[in-house]
C-alpha cells in the first residue's frame, strides 16, 4: 500500500479532492479505492486547556465538542480550512455539526471576543497602541454577504470581495521587531448596494438592526468596544483610508490621541496665519443692502504643498527599527498645523468649514537615490512630542498586517465558504481565538527535549495544569507552516 507524496494532490475520477499536505493518503491497488485517514479523535491537550474558560459561552455539550473540532481543523495545515475540508480530516465530527456551529448553535461571537480580549488584557502591558485596518477576502459570485466589486488589498486592485474592518492591540514598543500584539474584534463592511436591498439582506441573514456604516464608522465602533473591554491603549494608529476629517474630528471630540496616515490633499491651516489680527471691519452698510460679510477662515493648504515648501535642511533621516533586510530609514519633517476643511468661499460658521486643534503634519520621503513614494501623516500629539516618536508610531501598523497574513495562512481567515452574516462573524471570532491560542503557545517556555523513542507512536501527552505545551506536542507560531500534530 504505497504512500502518495505529501505535496501532491489527491485526484479521483478526474476531480481534485484535497491537498495532501500533512496527511497520509493510502491507495489500495487491488480495491481501486482511496482512503483518507482521519486525524486523532482526542483533543490536543493544550487546546482543551485553552478552551476551558470559554466553555460557559457554549450552552450545549455538542456545541462545545464542535467548537474543539473546528478549532482543531483551523490549526491543521490544510490548504483550505472550511467546514467540508475539516469534516473530512478531523475525526469525530461531521459537515452538519460544523455548519450548525457556525449558523444555528446558541452562542454570541461578540461575547467570545470580549472574554478573549479581557483575558489578554490581564497579561498585556498597560501601555499599548490600537491599530485600525481592513482586509479584503476575495469571493466569487454575488450571494456571500457583503460581497461587491471593490478594492481588495489581497488582490492589489478592484475585485469581487468582502471587506472586514478590524482592530489590533500592539504593545507600545515601536523599536522592537516582535512586539506583543493580538486581535480585538472585526466587523464586516456592508456596502450600500446591500443595505438598500432588503431582500438581498434577508437572503444573507443580515439582522434588521444593521444599517449602512462607512468603514471609518465601523472603526469608531471598534474603538468604543476596545474602551469598554478595557484594552489599554494610549494612541490610535490607522492608514489613509481613516485619516479623513470626519473620523479625526470624532477622535478629537473624544480626546483620543492618534497618528493617522492622510492623503496628499489633506487640508491644513498654518497657526501663524490663524493668529494674525483680523482685517479692519467693513463700514456698515445701509439697510436693504444685504448682510455684512461673515469672518472667513485662514487659507487652507494641501499637506503636500506645505511639506514641499520646506527647506532641504529641515528634513531629517530617522531610523525607526530593524527590519528583516536591515535598518528601516527614511527622511521626515514635522510641522505644527491645524487640520481644516472648507475654502475662502465658506465662512467660519459654514457647515463645510472646520478647523481642528493644532497638531503635527508629518511628511515622509525616501532617502536620496532610493525609490519610494512620499507619505503624509497627521497627529494630535502634544507639541513637545519628538520627531522620532512620531515616526515610530506612524510605522506601527505592520503588526495588524502580519496578523492578516498569519491568520490567512495558519488559521483559515479567508477560507469561510458560507454566505450568512452570522456565519462569517462566528468564523472571524473563531479564527481570532485560534490565533490567540498560537500566540500564547509561542510565549510559553519550550519544554525539554525527550530522548529518542523506538519506532512506534508516542503516548498521548497529558494536559499540564499550567497550560504550557506538553513535551509530546508539536506546536509552532504562525509563519513556520507546521502548526500542530
């Protein structure tokens, strides 16, 4: 009974059934059949210990069993981690049981996020950063909830996809290459084409209470959730999709510190021009000649115009951390300005005219003889904030991008094949739970290596009360490929 190569695909009657990575596939030449051995029916001891505190959130024992089996499937090295593939390779479960877990079982994904986050808060540094971003999940067809032809980061262009907005806690250690970070929660972005079509929403099981919300509005909901759950963050970091006046204005009103990337045409006003004495008032007009002119705001400039007008000697070379290919360096300049909207045609009281509190406009450009595009950031941090601190915070978005990459590769983030609102959000909550398990395992001390054993299967390791990895387990952190046996 020969074995197939571990990197080949299993084909039967001209149809590819499953990628054989990490699976032993047996072919019986006499019977002309293919058998796919199931994984162990026993829970991984470390995983069982990790899931114990979350058991009360799942009322029925059958649901708790399906939870453990689904989590086990997410931690395998299957190329596609959907219900069908997991049911084929993980013992003591079925496609119907896993689908029931994601659709009809009684449990709340938001409550699961909250308990997981509160447990992580207790063991995380009290000085952190909240990073906001979004991830595109490519999809075919038009029935999956929230799917639309829109920009997808995974494709690097417009494409058919779902967009999920999420928040990440990152310990405030910008100079380190491995800061502690973990996901908080995630919300699906539901385009207006969906919210305006209630029949389509009903087919996707979208709750009646869900209405259209922009991505920045979803991000603000995540900020509020993080605050309620006790996430210890002092600064918010986001990319240019969120560096818009309406979003920053709410953060200012809530007195939240931030460093957000902004577009080149982001509007600012210079403090010196705002402090200039007002012009002589116009002589009073006779009655019936119209109302007197209202005061106009100071001139509004584009961010790119302000940085381009600065002298060369004002730019400084800053190194913010060590990357995989050496030191990360670029040139920066920081200028005190006010964020602003409106133009000279609008009075200071006009609805389109707004001037925010004084903050920092941070400009970035590549070093001489190096390629790269200029970038701009705006921050409401105090005037005594150093340039290096602004630069470090502005470049602290990479951990959430690392989470997206690892969660896709190791935890099946992009593998959900259902079409419902509830199913997707439950899958997202379980993916973040699986990622948290791997993250905590990576922080645990490595066990002492065991002596070589004879050619036989080792006994199943027993759980340790501390929750640390047992000596018989093969565990690794996302990125290395092999996750668990």
